[in-house]
C-alpha cells in the first residue's frame, strides 16, 4: 500500500500501532528529560507528543482537561488554592483558572523546555493562562516540592505523563507519593489524578491499580472515564477525598458550572457529568477484584 507523506506511528499496545499523517513538524528533539515532538495534522491539529506518546491534541484536549479538572473541583465547595503536578501544555491550568474562586494555582512541571515549547506552539491549549497573575509556575520535581513545601491546597490535580518504566513520573503514582500529596491538602481537600487507559484491552495496566492505591489512603474514592479520540481508547481519572462527595443532579451540575466558571465549557455538562461516572461492567469488576498497591519498592508501569 502506497502511503506518501510523513506519518507518525504510535504504539498503542505491544502488537498494535496507529498511524497519523503529519502535516507539519514544528519541533522534534530531546530535552534533558524526554523526547518532545510538536506535530500538526489535518485530523487533530497541533499535538504534543512526549517519548512517543500523544499527550493532547487541539481537536480533543478539551475532553481530557475538562474531565480532569471540573468534576474534582465541583467536589470542593470553594476551591481557592490549587496545586497542579505536570500539565505542561497549560490546558489544566486554563480550566482551573476558569473557576472564579481560585486565588492561586501553583503548577509544578519538571521540564521548562516543554512548557516553553507549549507556550510557543500550542496557544490554543494554554490560551494565555501562563500569564494570569494567579499562576505560580515552578520547574522542579513535584514529589520533592510537596515533601518540602509548607503550603496547603484545597485541590491537588495531577496531570502527569503516564507511569512508564524509566519515565519522569514513574514514582508519582505510588502510595508513598499520594501520602505526601494528601498531607498537603486542607481539611475537605480533594485530589484527582489522570489514571491512564481504561478501555477493555488496557484497564488493568494502571487504572485499577491507581484506584486501589488511593483507596488505601482516602476514605472516599471514585473513578470517571471518557473516550479521548487521540488516545484510541477510554481514559480514566480517579478522585479521592476524606470528605464524602456531594450527590448532585444533572440540573445542579449545570447550575454549579454556570455559577462557578467564567466561561462555557465545550464538553462537560450535566448529562456528560452523569455519564462519565457510569463505569462499564469490566471496569467495575476490575476495580472490585484489584489487589495490587502501587509502592515505591514495586511500582506498576503501563505496558
């Protein structure tokens, strides 16, 4: 089969690759921490790729970032101080700053070159959020920061790269790390982390383990999932708190979003909020039967 042009090939599973026709390569090189590519395609627009894995695309990043941020923020009655681990594109920061209650968003991203590249090449992702006066952007190790800071947060949002063996976030999904993070939460605080692929072929890679690990530390945990087209599968997120989650109707979600936010969302509304909380049977069964706890001494990695 003749396929002229430049194609990006991404491994989804050990025996499955997907191919995306690239319109333009804006950047491709290695930083001190990882290989970085900023690609443009007809299908997805501009995309950020780290170590060969698509992180987000212009076409569908709003699905990922709105799902990561807003369900967790709605679990807190008045979030003022927010911590972000990772999030180099600025999409998570953008969604947090849409909450009128937020006074300060502290974002810790290890790789300053990635953030600089995203500022330059992905303006539709960050939409100027890095220049918001409420933004406190630091480039250091998120684990060391949480261990050493004296600050407390209402919401901690972990928008980290996947837990790949040898990757920069390999030890940011463990029980020890989550314990550090929990210690920096104010009373009533909420933690949410992206939890990896949650589709039928991949939900046990790290999704169920992350959920089970957080359940060893927090009184209340819940998972949400959405389909992110650029990721080729369902994607999972886990929300945790020692305070019971509010039970809200679709109408109440709509009212809360309208009251709290300074903008209208593209994806999340009352009905989609309800749907993302409805896990498939295989996901529910996987969570129920999961026994692994992700520890520093025995971390669980994505395949």
